[in-house]
C-alpha cells in the first residue's frame, strides 16, 4: 500500500503534459487539416519535436526522480498523509515511510530506485516507438491551429540563433530544476489528499455491484 502510494505520487508529480502521448483514438477519426497548412507545419515540428525528444524527456525524469524526488517521499510520515484520528494508536510512532519500509525490506530504497530506472528506460523505448505517430499528430494539431503565414513565421523564427536555441530545449524546459521543484511541492499535497480521494471514488462507485471474485470469473 505504502509503496504503491509512493510510486503513484512520484509519477503523477513528475509527469509534465509533454510526456503524455496523444491517444490514437482521439486523432484517428478527425478530418485531416488543410494540406497547405500540413506542409507548412512539418518543418516546424521537425524543429520543436525532433526524433529522440521522448528519450531525452524520460532521461530527465529518471534523473530528477533519483536525485531527490523519492528521497523527499522517504522522509514523509504516515501522519503527514492521514489525520491522526484515523491512525491506529500503535502506528503513530513518528517513523518515516523510509524507516517503515526498511524494517521489512532493508533494500527497499535501492530496489525502488532500480525499479524506477528500469521502468523509465523501458517507457522511453515504448514512447520512442510511437514518436513518429506523435509527431504526425502534432503536425495536424499545428496545422489546425495556425495559418500558413503563421507557420511560416514560426519556421523563420526557428531558423534564427534564438529560435534554434529555443526549439532545441523547449520541451525540456518542463524538466528544469525550477519546474521540478514546483511539481515536487505537489507530492505531499497529493499524498495527504489520497485518502479523501479514495473515499470519493468509493462513494461515486457504490451504486455498482462489487467486482466479481476470482472464483466467480473462473480464474
């Protein structure tokens, strides 16, 4: 339970919108944009989202996670997440999550760090596979939002020294230390809100029959 909450909070607070790939179902049925705009949008996307961008983003996330994000969560206590009244008396001992997990698994932190690294490496590979589709979706998105003239203006800007510098790192700005610090501040708030969120989820789904047990599904 604790490990799951730590992982969920870490991923949620460290995942900027740029990481999320557009859902194929959301774009497949959309009518193609004007061909002239599409042609004008392609070189813009080549500059702002070159192949390999996902790999850079995932490496940045992995580095941020290992350099301080998880360490901050290891220092949190159950009391920081649950009201004292809801904590069993024997559990209100002031121990941190890191201390609690180390008591049952001395290698918990090392195991979690390795797990995170492997997961981000593998996620990076998967996202790299869908990157051409993401770039194609961005071309359509830019083509719908901007005119041929506006896209030409963007392309001219990205041909300048300032534009080249901006385009090279525009997506990585979300992984900068300032942005990471701001997003990391969200983690304690998410952890504290989680019990209330679970209660709301249970309340919202209480009209549904309980999920079938394994023996009822034949598994």
